[in-house]
C-alpha cells in the first residue's frame, strides 16, 4: 500500500486510482491503472506499508493492552521504479 505524507500539514493520504491531496492541498498523488506504479507531487514524501505485514497486524489486533500489533512501514526512496515525482500543476 502506498501513501503520501505532507510535511507542511502532517496529513497522510492513502493513494487511490483518482488523484487525492492532503489537507493543505500542497501534496498529492494517485496510482496508475496497474495498481503498482504511482505518481506524486508537491511536498509529498512517499510511504509504503508491506501489505502482508499490515494485514497480519489487522487480523492479529489485540483485544486490549498498551501496545498494538506492529507491521512493516517504510519511507519510499526518492528514486524508485514504482513511484514517480511529477510537476505540481495547479
């Protein structure tokens, strides 16, 4: 799963097949039709969740306690085959 983080407003937005923007409208992005590649623009920092790890955490959510189930998340490199930074056209 790919998301973008906007350092200007601290919003995190899950990418979709339609263009989505953060609260302050300074970062945005969307998936390509293949559901793997994506474009992002503005101040966005791309983030990824390891899908299988995330789903295992969701299914293993504890009923109670001080700590939830952890999963793998990472900041996507600035140069990456599946994420393309584009010009921000307003």
